[in-house]
C-alpha cells in the first residue's frame, strides 16, 4: 500500500496540515497509522466530512427601520 504525508494530504484536500493532523488524531481517516512522529495516510484515502459546528448569524427586526444583529 502506498502512503502520503499529512502535508501531501493537506495539499490534495485544500486544507491545512494541522487540520489533517487533527483528523488523524481523531481517527477520522481510514487506514491511517503513525510511524514515529509522522502520520502515514493511505494514498487512496478520502477527505472526511467537516462536522465542525458553525454559528449562523441572524437578524431580528424590532420595528420599521430598526434591526438587531445577534451573533
């Protein structure tokens, strides 16, 4: 089986190297192993879904012409 580094995976998937390392630590990439201090990611591995929570901005109108922005 052929393996790639976290840096190579980051370039392929368009995310940061650190994010790939976190995905490896969380066990979200199938077939990943750690060799010493380096993550070995299968070359055929797919980028996992991004399940991080996002806050949505919303607007609440109080009266005509006035609004409140809750973040």
